[in-house]
C-alpha cells in the first residue's frame, strides 16, 4: 500500500510532469510509487537497455523505491480491455490513496491513450468476480498532471509548492541523457530552461519559488483549512 501513485506513459514523463512533487512528498516521509505503461522505446538516440538504466538512475535521485513498467506498446498505445486490466491490477496491488494521472489533452497520442486507460482502470480496479490479481479497490482521489507536448495549458485546480524537491526533479530529468542531450547539449539545456521557467511561473502564482500544477475533475473536499494558515 502506498500513499501516492503516479502513472506515466513513458519513462521520463512523470519526472517532467511531477518530479518535484514526488521528490517533495518522499522527502516529507510519504510513500510514492510509479507505474510506467511503456518502456518509451524506440527513440532516436535511446535503446531499451539505455532507457532502463536512465529510469533507474532518475528513480534513485527522486527517492522512489517502487517503480514498475507494464510493457504496453510504445508509439501505438491503445485503450483496450487488456491495457485497463494491467493498470487496474497495479492499483489493486499498490492500493494508493491518491492517483496522479496524465491529463487527457496532449499532442502525443500515447499520452491521450494513457490518460483514458488509467482513468478507466480506476473503475475496473473495483470489479468483483474477476480473475484479476489483487482484491477490489477504488482509488479515492485523482489529480491530473501536465506534460509539455501541447502548447496550451488547462486551468489547474491547485499548484503544489515543489521548492524543496525541484533540484532533484531537474537532476532526474537530466538522467535521461538519451532523450534530452544526446541530440545536442544546447537542445537539452533549452528544455531544462523551459522546465525551470514553467515551475517558476506556477510557483510565483502561489507565492512559492517553484510549483507544479494539477487539475481535478471531481469536487474537492477539505476537512481543515489549517494548511492555509502557514502561507
């Protein structure tokens, strides 16, 4: 059982979208896990072995102790019953209190399909009278994070202060050398700069140095306003 579970389409998506959040949560003692749907390959400069090694390094930087890759097809990811079952079994095994899922609007078709799969799997996870692994479970809370393929931004429901974990996020992204630097150091540094600018913008909107945005498509309820007393 974990507190937080993030679903990524490819290795590096979670680091890009909410690496600062995961690093901050882990630093404060929360248990976090990641499920990657695909191995992310082929790519121009990567390989299955290289990407796996980079993922292991990035996970260690963030502090993740549990990360699995489900082996669904990269580039041709499709929302099928089989894909939903694989993700649902991960939910039933890990039993997270909070899910972080990819936002459903994205330029990359894999990301769109990943969002649909992981959303549907939340409901599939509670099925009874099935041969799925694990006991029925319905993750109670879902937040959607944003990747950087689409040049538009949905209005977030909240921004999480990631100032404490942002340095680890950037180091974790840099661990994916084949994806961001093998094609040219300038290209990689430009991407890092955009991540920093984006985090500074969202952080600035909530009075923090760095922030990461999340969206909820369900009504949010709180039992205490104490968190707002510390701003």
